[in-house]
């Protein structure tokens, strides 16, 4: 298998299409940092929501789903389907709150919810933690998948793939700003989805598979189930430790524990990172909620099924790692994992279609990387450099720093590629790094005791515990499995941040949510006496900014909680109560 001329033509055209929005929006992105990082807060819901989906459609995602299906079956996807619960909470609760805030990045929230030096510390700490360390780890995981795909389809060594990726992604992200990223994502998502459907069609058409009917006949019925409710003998077919262990590891832990306790990019409890960035770029609150709803429908219900079909077909064509190693003897044995079965199935595509699918994977890669680079630069510039190092420079200076940091982030993430081995390993590490922190991002809108030290303690403990487990597993050949690592990290992190919360000084009443939940009015809205009397403060107390969604006090709207308090909505929209009533 090798690229024909028509494949190279299709791939070349795709690269031009990917670059076009970046060049078109380059001048607009050069106006100021609001345009560069938040698209002027004027994007419609369908563009914002599609950009969210495109960002999560990375080159490692098809490989990850393929590996899960090969190892457990369709039901194995509950390890990430469970995040739908946090996604829907964002749709109906947190999306409107984030958009009403009118922030440039979600990290600005910390110096409104918290106060004093600890608030500034957690903002700066999280800017470096997410913008540099965590962000580069995610991009390295995505680039690792690109290395494997390029190695299988083109026979290109890892260093060449990484070099091309650095040049391509840095150029697009440094030039276009968020508007260019959004429009590019729309085009790239259409291209990527078309390639996924084509890959699934030809995977089913493989002679060894024999179409959908042949697939169903040849695959063990246990792998086709949606729920992991199996007998002991059936669990052995999918190489899992007992029927209860399978049920707990695939369904119970993700549904009962993982979705609310674990911080994962794109599925953050309460919203965050690029989901919050897209919400803040929306026209208004209704567009923010609509975009998040469309993202969750497309992300969980529509997009994964072509990958699942390819994963099932790969079990027939490449039954195990030995078959993959025999088919690609030139690949590094360290990289021969289950996620490599997806690019292996692409080698059977006919000329022209192969170029289309390769272009779709390139589009998926660029869409994810451009978002992560723009987000990481926004954190490092807006929440660290401008906040702590050089707060009074002009916009041209901040734009220059943003573009330089974009390039440096891409280079650093490329170097991290050599640490990882598979997409699923990267997913597990990202889960454990964020384990135990998710509950804070839900409760900080409700529990008045949570302060800046709570978040710092959670982030530090989660990172240290997860890294200790990772290094221990490297030494002992995986003595601690993923489920045990997740439970351990959640338990330790939760204990640490709760102790830090109770033994440190709580926030002042001006910043914290109310200590009592109040009562509910006849119309079912949360609110106490001050709400019914209409005593909500109408004047800005921190920033003189107005919310485009009907609230006359944007900073005060950030101090909103569904727990109770006075209504701070001045329009006919659904009321959201303030954290405090006027003195």
C-alpha cells in the first residue's frame, strides 16, 4: 500500500482548505487579544458547538475508541460515555453562568470567586498548570496518534511527522486567532466526519469481514452489547478480571464516580478550558446553551459509531498484536498497541479514498491542536504574563507574546511524544491527573467554605499521586490497574482538599455563596426574601461591564449560585440568584 498521485492531490487540496480560514481571519485576529482569544464574543451556536465537536475529534480519538472496542467491546466506551452527565449539567446550569460572566478566559473567574493573594496564586498556578504542563501532555497524546498514522500510511519516521506538525499547527494557530480556529473547525469537522464514514464503509467491505451481516456473525456477541452485564465466562472472552470487575470498571466507576470527580478536557464538571472558551465566545447565553447541547449530542451519540465499526472489523482482520506486528514489521514494537489497528485498517482503502481519509485525519489533528494552542496561549498570556509580569503593555505586545508562546507550546509537546506509547495510556494518565478535582468545580458555586487553597491542594495532590502511580507502574509493569489508580487518586485528592478547605480561612461573604439555601418562590425559582422584595443590587461592584444576556451587572452575575439568594436578572429570562444580597 502506498499513496497514489490522486491521494497526494486530495491531501494537498485539504491542506490549502485548512490554511484558508487562518489567512482570511489573520487581520481580524491582530486587532486585540479579545479577538485573538474570544472571537469578539459574537459567534453563533452552530459554529461554536461544531468547533467543540471538532476539537474533541483528534487523531488519537479513533485509535482510542478502536482500542477500547478491541479489548472490551462496544460497552467499553462507557469509560468516556459517562462524561455525558457532566456535559448535560453544563448545558442546563453552567453554560449560561459562564457566558453571563463576560470573561476573556475561565481562569479570570478565580479572582472574582476568591479574594486576595490566594486567588491570584490559584489563577497564576492554574494558568501554568493547564496552559503549559497539562495542555502539552494532551497535545503530545494527540501527536503520538499522528506519528502512528503517518508511520503506517506513509512510512514516515516519528521525528519527521513531529517536525511537520510543529510547522503546520504553529503557523495556523499563531496567525488566525479564535475566529480562524472556529471557521477552520467547521470545515475540518465536515472533512473529518466524511473520512470516518468512508473508513467504516470500506472496513465493512473488506473480504474477511463480509459486510455488516458478516461482522455480526463473526464477532463474539458479548462484544456487541451496550451494557457490561456479563457472566464470568463471557467476561473472560474480553480479557477482564471477572464479571463484577468488568461491570464495576466499565460502568459503575465511570457512572457513579468518574464523571463528577474527574477533570477531563471537554468534559469538565461545571465546564472549563476550551468548552468555557467557546461558551465565552458565543453571542449570548442562549447561543452558549445551544452550542453546548449540540456538542453533547454530536460528541456522544453521532460521531463515535464509524470508529466502533472499524474497531470491530479490525478484530477480524488483525486478531491481535502479533498480526499488527507482522503486517508492519518496520514499526517500533513499542508502538504496536490496540490503537494502531485503526490506521492499519486504512491501508485497505482504494486510491483517492485513502487520500480523503488521510486528509480527514489531518483535519482532525489540526483542529484539536489549534484549539489547544490558542487556549494554552490565552492562559499563559492573559492569566499569567499580563496579570503578574507585564500588566501595562499595549495590545501589539500581548499579541506578539501570544504567537511566540504558541510556537513554544507546540515544540514542547512534540518532545513529550516520546514518553507515551498508546492513546489509551494517555487517556488513563489524563484521567488520573484530574481525578478528585471535579467535585470542587461543581460545589464552588454552592458551598461557601471552598476557597482558593482548596483548589490548589486538589491540583497539587492529584498531580503528585497520579505521577507516583505512573512511575510505579513503569517500574512494576502495571501493577496498579486503571480502576484502582482512579479510585486511589480520587480518595487521596478528595481528603486533601476537604482538609485544606476546613482548616483554612473561608472566603468573605462578598465572594462566597450563601450559607443557607433560603426558600423557593411560588414560581419554583430559587430565592429568599430579598429576591421576592426585589432587593438585588443593580450596580457593578467590581467591573463596570454589562452582560449582553439581560443582566445589568456582569460581575455580580458571576457571584450567582443555584443555591439561593436574590435574583440578579433584570430581563424576562430565567432568574439566577445572586450569592449575596445588598448590605
